[in-house]
């Protein structure tokens, strides 16, 4: 396959999705869960299989004037309630009201203050930035013996561009879901992003390592042809690895618990995006960069 020769098409496809994600984030932003903005969550089970409708539950709790109350059914007999941070007295009142007409079993109650939530949000952002920088520096170091036709730090920069691509697309999707479906992100979403980064860079390193090997084996090939050969040699491996992971995640998405649904969705989108970027974005960036530098050098010689 002439992947490198058609790189502008792949750039355009990625550009459309990245632009859509950026627009979604700019317009709506991410809907933060209680992990980041503070609040309380209460998980309730109805052991007699008589769970009322969410509207009935909301009406019964109106006298307590709970701020930002959100009620989400979980499975067949459970319900998850989210609301602004409350004290233990209000917590017990909620349970007592819910027990008025139905047998109720409290499974979990947790409360996070706004200060802790803000700190967690800051640390999550710092963790992602450190991972991005660490990966880029590691790639530059791992390819330190590669100096021609591109220096090693350019491999790290190309990896960073691909990782940005892999992060921004699931972020844009969840901005869309947050606006239209009320989906909130929590600490599990940050875990999903970090997993995506690890999976994506693993695929990219495999391709780059083959480029490094082929630079020694096929010194007569021009750089674009060599990169295209390297991508094709690792193509089946990358696709098969990702496909098996996506099959497993898809099964979990269909049959797993409701609490894991959006965590798994983020992984599925990110891993698909990461596989695409390692094949169609990261390596073509090296070729485009090489041609840009070669063209600039030719202009300089003519001048």
C-alpha cells in the first residue's frame, strides 16, 4: 500500500476529526463529575426488584432541595444519585425518604469537597502533560543514534503530534456527549486517557523502530519509500493487536456494568484513534518534515 503517497488524504481525515473535537471543546467544554468539582454520590439498591421511576425518586426528594440532583438507573435494581456536597444528616434523610415506600439497601455513599476536586483536576492535568513530555523525551533518547536523514528529536516531536491527535478526539467526543447526553467525566476518564497514551506510543514505537532498522538495511532507498516500506511491514501487526483489544472492549461495552460503559467507550475511541495515528499520521509526518527540510535546503543552495 502506498500509505505515504496518500498521506494528504489521511491528514485531511484527521484534520476533520481534530477540528470537530476542538470546536466541541471550545463550545461546550467537558462536563466535570464530582471527582473534579466536588459533590456527593449515593448508590442505592432495591432488593425486592421494585425500583421506582427516576421521576418518582426526584419528586420524593424535592423537600430536601438538593442542588444539581442527577438520578441514573444502574442495571435492573440499582440507582445512582449525584448532588452537591451534603453533610451526614442530609444523607440519612435521603435514605429515610427512599425507604418510605420501598425496601432500600444503601451500597455506597461518598462525598468530595470542592477543594479536593479542584486539586484532583489540577493533578490530572499535570499527569497528562508529564506523560506526554516523558514519552517524547524517551523517543528522542531511544533514537539518539539516528541522525540521518532526520535527527532523533524529530521522532519525539512526531510522536507528540500523534499523541495529541489521540487525546483530542476522545476529549471532543465526551464534550459532545456531555452537552447532549449529560455524560460527566471523572477520575476513570483520566485513567482511560493515560491508557490510550501508552497503547498509542507502543504502536508508534514499533513503526519507528522498523524505520530505524531499515535505514541500515536499505540505504539506497529514498526516505519516503523506506518509511512506506516500514509502515507496510508493521501494518498487519498493528491492526491485529488493536483489533483483538477492540473486540474485548466491545464485549465489555455490551455486557459489562453500566458504571464502566463510558470508561470503555473512551478506551475504544482512543485505541482506534491511536492505531490510525501510528500508521497514517506519525510516520507520514516524518516524511513531510524531511521533504520540507530538503526543499528549504535546496532553496538555500540556489540563493
